C-alpha cells in the first residue's frame, strides 16, 4: 500500500510526519519534481507493507494539483504507483449548524444527496477532526444575475469528488471526526454573509480549505482514490486572528495521523473504492 499525503505548507507536513513517525521513526527525504517528499514506512497491524510519502505542495488548488500530479506521475513512471492520495492540513470549520431547509430549486446542486442517503452534517468546533465525504470546489464557476453558477452548470468539468465511502467511515470512526462536505476555495471566507451563502449552497459543508479539490482532481486523472482530512483552526466567517487556534489544530493533526496511518495499511481498493 502506497499513500501520498499532500499538505499546503511545511508546518502541516511536519505535523503529519510527527504523527506517522510514532510507528515509523525513520524518515527519508526524496526529491520529486517541484518539491521534496518525506517518506515513512509505518508497520500496519495487518495487510500489506505501507509506504507513506508526505509532500508540502503549496497554497491553493492550483499548487496542490500541480504538486500532486508531479508526485503521482513520478511514482507511476517508476512503476511504484500510489494507491491513495490524501489532502491534509488545517482549515476553517463551519461552527454553526447548516440550514434545515432545502436550497431553492434554482440553486446548482454541487453537494451530495439529501441526508436520507448520507449521514447528516454536524457543526464543528476548534480542534475538530474533519473527514470529507465530498470534496467540492465551492467557487469554481461564474457570477450571474441569478447568483453563482457552478462550472458544471456552464457545461464544463466537475466540481465534486467523492472519497471511498468505507474508508471515510473507518477514518471518521477511528478519529472521532465530523463527516461532511469539505469546500475548496481560492479565496478564504472573511464575512458572515459569505459563510451563510456557502452553507446555503452546500448544506452538508463542515469545513473549508484551499487544496482538497486540487489534490482530488489530480488523483482522479490517474484513477487514484482521494481522501481529505482537516483539523479546525478557526471558524468560517469574519476574520478574527485572535480567535485562531493554529497550534491546537496542528497538534490535533498530528494526533489524527498517528491514528490514521496504521489504518491505511489494512485497506485496498477496487475501481469503485470498496474495501477488499
């Protein structure tokens, strides 16, 4: 089992590495196009040998996609392809409950099916672990007289990637995480109005960050499943730096990956992403 974990910045990478290193103290640094991966080989309780590579690819969906694509391609060329790509780091959490009413019929559907077919989302708190059951590009599209239109409504591309459901469930259970949509944005939310608008359009949203969709898009191009794991450092809404808890979120990220890493070695995937 070979896993690529992609963060935005070195501090997040180091937090992930510290967690995995609890069962894999040896860390090798290896160059890849555009960056350096930190390679660890934790010992899973069962299953195949596990190799985990951690890469800080840069901030934003474009940098994340470029770094992920370069690492995935290098591995494929070397005939050591990855089995899973993970977007990891800290992010903003929706700390208020999502609306209980459905979005208007004219609102583009860019999130998962209604709660009857998917676990309902819960509000997060600072320090929460979040696991995405949908990775959504929340601001990829166009402004129109009737409001925001997703790029899919313009006849192009995609705005959503769905991680393997059994893996999401297992990781969420192991880490006591909140499950829901994690939004990828190019501009971080800085007002209550935008936070409310995002929740209106994406009622299952539990967090926002800037890289998940880029990682998932690059992974999908090479038929590699993707997962997104975040820890909450701040509330989505008005910017209040005094209320941010980056240190605590980094510690939670380390703790989460100390739990997640051994679990990954027990999983394989068929093309539909089901456990074998």
